[in-house]
C-alpha cells in the first residue's frame, strides 16, 4: 500500500488559453458548450477496445493542454466514423475538432511514421495508394486498362497535382520535416 | 430501364489500385441500369478524408476541388463508389459553398493550371443513383433471384454522416440499402452493431492496425453470429478492410477461421441480373466467394 496519494496538479504554464480559440475558429465552434456527458466516448468504436477517450481529449482541449493533446498518439485512434458528432447532445462537431487538432499536431511535427509514408506516396504519385504489379496484372486479366485512367496515366495531371501540393505547402510540411528528422 | 444518365466516374485509389474486381463489377452493372460512366481522366486521390484532411486541410480541399473541377469541365456530375471519397467531395462542396473565401483560396492555388471551377458540379455515391432508380425497378431486372441468401448489410460511415450534409432520410437506422439488397430476393439479416464503423478510416488502419482489425473482427463476428452468407458493402475501403482483416486474422490464428465472403453492391446486383460471376470479378477475392456462388447458382 502506498503511504500517500500524490496530487496531480496542472501547472498554469501547461495551459494555452488560445488553443481552444483556434479550434473554434477552424470550425468546431460549439466546443465550449461541452458538458462532459461522455456520449462521445460511449459510442466510439476505438474507445471500446483502447484507452482512447474522446471526452478526455475534448476536456484537455478546453483546459488548453495543447502540448499534451497534440503529442498524444490517442489523437490518431479516431476512425472518423462521425458517430460522436451525430450523437453529441450539444451538437459539437467532435470529429471536426479532432481533425483540427490533428492538423495542429502535424504542423508542430507530431506525425506517425506510417502517415508520413502515405503522404510521401501522395506527393510522389498523386495517389495515397498507388498501383502495384499484382494489380496491374489483375486489371489486365479483368479486361480493364492496365494503368487506371487516373493521374497514373497522365504526366500533365501528375504535374498539376504536384504543383498544387507545392503551393499549399504540403511538400514542405511533409518533406521539410523529414529532413529535420534525418539531421 | 430508365432514361440514361452519364456521370464522370471517379475511381479514387483503393478501387483501381487494389480491388479492380470491384471496379469491373461497377463498369459492368451500372450501364445495365441506364447509368453511363465516363472516365474522369487525370483524377488523383480524392484525397482521403481521414488521413490527408487530418494532415493538412487546405491541401485536402484543393486536391478535392481539382477532382470536382475535372468533372465540372467534363459537364457531368461526379460518381464515386467509395464512402471516403464521397465524404471528401460532399464536405468540400459544402465548405466552398458556405465560405466563398475558401473558394477564392482554392482558385488561387489553381492559377495558371487551366483548371476552371465554379463549384456548380454535384458529387454522388453510386448507391444514391441506384436508390433513385428504386428497389421496385431493380426487382424487375432480376433474372436470377437470390432468394435464400442471407446478407449482412454494412452501410459504412461517410455514406450516412454527417447527416446534415447527406441526402438520406433523417434517421440513425436507414433502410434504403437493405431495400436495394432485398430487391434481389436476398434477405438482409439483422445483426448487432450493424451501423458501426469497419475500423479502417481516420488513418487507423494505416497506423494502428491491431485496433483497426479488432473493430473489423467485431463486425465480422456479429455478421457470422447472424448466420450471414456474406457481408455486403458499398465502399472500396470497407471492402479492403473486411477482406484483408480476415486474411490477417486467419494468419494470426494459424487456421482458416474467417471465410465470410465480402461482396460489393454491384457484384450482388450483377449476380441477380444473371451476369457471369467472372465478369463481376468474383473469382478475384481474397476470401473465396465460391460458397456464396454455390448457393446462388444452384
């Protein structure tokens, strides 16, 4: 038995009062009306089998615990099934709030390696899931065009898509960070 | 059957690059229903609403708008057979229509690329178009009744939600897809958590595969408990999830514990319309569809 129960205190410098403002501005405008009822957690398919608690993320966001929320792998357990958003009695766009926080996390360099890989595939090919040899073969056997008539079949289209990702800063966001990581 | 409609067929990534058999079934069946498909040449990833939108929303919006613009320039509405792509296009259209500033941002990104975009194009899920034809008309085209076949219908998430931006009746328990399935003579079985997610979206399958497969397992177990002959989907990513997760579960168990055929809606309709299963790509599944075919072709 422990002799004492230690007290968990949130230091004021851990709280960023502007964090929730940014979430509101980006579209989850009712997040401050959260009553912590837990409906979001109770309908969450990921929460059913992991320690991921949507209610906890929302509470931490409201407290302004920016670093804690953005660095947590839990943020990436949401399958974006939108059930919490549909069921929230305060009509908070919960899924949107999670996506907004994920954008902030990536901006700050918190990105799972598999997700960076997917992004690199998109940057390279215009597809997050590009064609491979087995599926080229299957397409042929099925009487489909061996290479799908997408960006895969057009250099001009791929160039346009790449240009768009340059202009929005996506290439820098993904590859810039990779370079820093490699240093 | 009905007057012909032409759509720009948006393929996405998973369908053409991992499940061309699903693509083949769509291309084979929709024209039979009076729906003509024109290739949306040069289209990219939609991009995926769970991953790319989570990484950088402005990039997601711009690439989605480009795909929509390609359809708009071709003069057709866009048609997709993937719930994720559907979600991306529906949410992008809402965003640019509700916030003119976002449209300006997108157009600035398109500068000099020859992409004209007014935003007056629409995006539809093929289930929407099939539903408009109506179960009664579908039933009239049935030449091989699927009577006796028990189907676990999986709607998926982005087809239905957010409900504020979807065309369906406002209910948490829709029946439109069950009605289409039952028009073939098959029975849509009741099963636990029918409206639960497949577990693939949001970047969960890509990064936390154990959690993702466990969600799929729960749905598969529920469908098996209801004695379903197959699990039916309308989304290439749900399709991947149910096929690949069963393979993985079998690998982990060291035995073939899971063998529930995973069927896409146009494959089921095609069977009922008397089309050869090979033309519907049913011989190219990860989980053998033969038990289902034995039942249907008896």
